[in-house]
């Protein structure tokens, strides 16, 4: 290439200060918007696609903390130089946030080409940076969007690139995501479900179902896990795998959870006293210091004995803010509520956390149980978990038991509790009551016989 590197095609060079980022000399956000605005006007008669992208440095803050602000600035300047040098004659790069850069490729027409360019930028940024005598490494994530028609304006294009960036960041470091129409469709669908869910929660239309938890040796029911079920008038059945994460993300989990706990404890009040009720809390609820208070208020209202309640939490819930989670677990214990660690063996299981948190029960994830019969490692892992729980004085429930043979093996290994389709699927309050009557009758019959 015989065009000069950097100068001449970095937005803002020699331009008005109001359009320039003082640290890097690149154009700033205003300059970038201006460039895109102009290109859209240019393409009004000839709507050929073009690409905009937003690049965000992964983990820049720790670098700032580690090396100091001066070094951080130095790295940002080096990043700007590299990005500037990577732009061809038509392309533009600007600094649009602390560690965010935006680029415009007027001649990149396809999603595939956009992805390639973005990957190239990430590659260029991945080489080490000199920081005094030391070196630092960085990765970056990129979200891109393509201009297709005059209906688009700069704001929508940039906001689509931001949505794509959000998806890129969520899927890990160093990723590129190009905004697609499917994402748009998915975003619309999500908003539709969100609105329906808000309405359903306000109208009290999400229902708790109950799945039996048994003592494996005798198959006697010892409690039930509450599992949320929702059928929307328009959308039909929406599964908890969809609406629970959505409720968390959009801040509906609090009211949803309170509705479910209220209904579940009212139902469980009709059961024999010795049966416990297990209830799932979401990770975001373990960051909210009011959670235990809200639970207590509901128990007081429905008159449900806290000692019959068990709260299930997952490790990801403990990790966001361990100190906060520890305090909430302590609050529950003080109320007499038991706490179980759910889905054990998935995610980042850490034995250290078992010491820190003092759980009453551990639930072995279904993935181990489902492979217990044909997979030696699973068997060993389950045995090790059981030995550990015995040592720590924790109860155990194996989840997802579907076959008699699985139950038999678990009993053989000394596993106390079990849950799964073999013993019963989650069912509504009425069916659960019928099941309890039946099992009560059966036990009376056994005693008589
Ligand atoms: P989870 O807490 O691990 O719940 C167990 C899941 O395994 C349930 O799925 C249950 O129906 C399913 N399951 C039980 N036994 C078997 C079996 O033998 N085989 C198979 N294949 N599956 C079995 P479900 O009801 O779809 O719930 C999915 C997840 O949604 C739950 O996983 C939990 O994380 C979340 N969830 C459900 N209800 C609530 C709720 O009220 N609050 C919160 N925060 N999360 C909930
Ligand atoms: Ca659970
Ligand atoms: Ca589970």
C-alpha cells in the first residue's frame, strides 16, 4: 500500500477540537456520528450496504489498576495507533468511550466481510503492548451492524452494533458478533414475552408446580421442589428456562418469586407437617439484601413454618457477590430456613465455598445421575460427593433420576435423597394433593398388612 499510514484517514486529524479525542488524536463520538450521517446521505440514491462496528477492550480496567492510569493512557494510545494503521483509505476509526472504539467501513458490504475485518482488528490488538519495561496483553470484542436501506439512521445502526457487542461480550472474550435480522426478531420476541410476563405476574397467573423429593431407600416422599409454570393466553406454554432468565434480566424476578412463594406456601400448608417445601432463588436475588426479609414477610402472611422451608441456590448465585450471598444465607439460617446448594457439579464448583457457606443440603446435578450407569467417572464423582457430604454433615439429593437402576446404584452408594421423573414429574397443587393422599393410603395399607 502506498498511502501514508495513520494520517489522512483517522477521523479528526487536524479537524476541530470538538470532534477530536485529545488523548489519542482520533475522532470522537461526534465525529463518528457525523461521518456515518454523511455516508447515509451519500448512499440515499445508491443504497449499497456498509459496515459500522464498535470495539470494546476486554478487561481494560484491571490493566489500569495494575499498571496505573498513565500506563493505561499509554496503552490506549498504542491501541489507537494500531487501529488507525489498520484502516484503509476509506475507513474511519474513532474513540467513542473510555475503552471503546468505533469504526466505519464504507466498502464492506457483507456480514462475512465485516466479521473478517473485525477479527483482523482483534488480531492486531492482541500483540503485546510495551508498558515501561513490562508488557501487557489485551483482547477485544466487536459488534458490527450493516446499513442496508435508507430506513436506517445513524442511531439505529450504532444501537444495533451495540446490541451485537453485548452478545459478543456475553459469549466470552475476543468475539465478533454481526447484528442479524434474526437477532432483531429474537429481540422483538423477547420484548413480547417480557410484556406478557409482566402482565401475568401482576395478574397472579404464574403457577407453582411441585415435584416430589423422596427418601431413596423407602421411596417415601419427604418434600417437594417448587417449579414455576406459565401458560400465556397468546404465547401458550413458556418454559422456565426461557422466562426465569428473562425475569432476572429485566428485573421481574422479585415480584415473580414473591407471587410463587406466596402460592406455594399456601398450598404446602395443606400438606402433612413433616413435608418440606423447597424453593429456588435466582442469582440476582442473592445480591439483594432485602431478599430474606421479603421471604420472611410472606411466611408470616401465609403462616408457613420457616423450618419447613428450604431455599435452593446455585453457585453462580454465590459468585457475583459472595459477601452479600453469605449474609443472606446467614439471614435464612437465623430464621430457621434451610439452604441447599443446587446443580452441584456444574459451573465452577469450588470446595472452598462449601466451607464458607455452611449448606444444609447439596443437590447433585442431573448430568451425573443420567450417566451413572454407563460412565465410570460419573460414578466416582458421585461417590466422592457423597463421602464429602457425609463428612460435612450435609444431606444429599440426587436430581433427575429416571430409571430404577439409577436409583438402585445411588442407594448402593449411600445417597439419601432422590428426585426425578421416576418418582414423579412436577404437577399442580391439586394433583400433588391427590398424590399425597394416595401415598398416605398406601402407607396405611402397608402398616395394616
Ligand atoms: P432446577 O432448579 O435444576 O430444577 C430441576 C429441573 O429438572 C426442572 O426443570 C425439573 O422439571 C427437571 N427435572 C426433574 N426431574 C427430572 C428428570 O427425571 N428428568 C429430566 N430430564 N428433568 C427433570 P424445569 O421445571 O423446566 O425448571 C428449569 C429451571 O428453571 C430450574 O432448574 C430452575 O433453575 C429454574 N426455575 C424453575 N422454577 C423456578 C422458580 O420458581 N424460581 C427460580 N429462581 N428458578 C426456577
Ligand atoms: Ca432447583
Ligand atoms: Ca437443580
